[in-house]
C-alpha cells in the first residue's frame, strides 16, 4: 500500500480507503446503468445471436457504452466523496494514455 500511496501522492490510509470505495461504487453503478442504456437503443444480446462472435460483439458494444458512463461517474462520485481533485487528475491521465489528451488543452 505504501507504493500505491506514493504513486498516487496520497498521504493517509483513510484517503486511500475512500478512493477504493469510489472505484467500487463507480464500477458497480456504471455496469448497472449499461443495461438500461442498451435497452434505450433497443440493443440486447439476442440481436447478435447465440454464437461466440455474436456474444463477443455484444460484449464489446456493451463495454464501449459503459466506458464513457464510467468516466463521468468516476469524477462525479469522487466529487461526492470529497476527492474531486484526485479523480479529475486520474481521469486526465487516463484519457491522455488513450490518446484523448487533446480534450484537456
């Protein structure tokens, strides 16, 4: 845990615990919200068929929809827990690694 705290520039175990809780809540909520978003666009697993390729395409599409939901929720839930600065910097760093750093210039 010491290396993680140094890497993330965190001083207390309490802050680290809050950050882990935010990650857990965000992951669960974004996965939960993915299903209604897909239903809104009338996309379900049956649409792609029961084959391996169909299931794989559905999973990839679901992940592509969940990803932006996760990004927004991470900053929002982090803000609710008083960790906006950490998660905003985390978000910018992650998007830069994905080649989307131009969004912050």
